[in-house]
């Protein structure tokens, strides 16, 4: 396989990966909303500590999945921009064009932040409702406090992943994006 064929194959493969991740994000949003509605209904109709206590963790799991898919998109796009597009001469390619027009990326960035904040709000609401429910059901303060600590620790883990994802996706804060690929990157 020649270098040109390999680069074309990489480009097509990464574009397909980006497309698949976007599709998974769409379905994740749809399924996530449905799961939240169904689990909220089931917790209200069949009150039990487990049903209520599981909803905040469900939300955090959905949020982690969303962040992972968005990270796949960012990583594939960055690889295309830094390692594939530099080999295409005399053309302005998609990723480089987007980098020169940051206002077009702001929508994607705002969507990720907005969707994540929406999930954090749902998480905060479901956590507070669950803790109030546990308290009203006369669970010991140790159990209620333990549940609160578990929710807090899980939320902090997701928050750390979210912040790292935002920093990795911001080329202004990541000096490695300014480097041009060397011939050693393609030796193989």
C-alpha cells in the first residue's frame, strides 16, 4: 500500500468513525431522555430505595458515555488535521478550515457544555430527591450520608473527566496542536 493510499484509507476510516460517534451521540441523547423518564416514572410508581438511588448513577453513566463519544470525535478530527491533511497539497481541508474559523466550532463546544450542564442539573435534582426520599423513609443518617458521599464522589470523577475533555479539545491551551508533523511520525 502506497503512502497516498494509506493516508486516504486513514482519512476515510476516521471520517467514518466520526460519523458513527455522532450517530451514537444522537441515540445516546434519545435513549438517555427515555431512560430518565422511564426510571423516574418507575421510581414514583414503585417506590423503593434502590430505584430512586440508581437514577443519579444512571445519569452519570449517560454523561460519561456522551463525553467519551465526543472525545472520539475530537481525537479523530485532531488526528486528521495534524497527520493526514498536511499531506494534501494545495487544498484547504476541512479540519484546517475549521481551525481558521473558530466561530464554527463554538456551536459544538457550546452543545457539549450545555448538554453536560443539563445532565448535571438532572443529576443534582435526582440526587437531592433521592436523599430526601431516603431520609423520609427513616433510613439511618449513616446510610443517607453514605449515599450522599457516593453521589458526590461519582460526580467529582465525572467532573474531572469533563474538565480534562474540555481542555484537551481546546487547541489554544494545548500547544501540541501547533506542531507540524515530522517525517518520523510517518516512518513505519
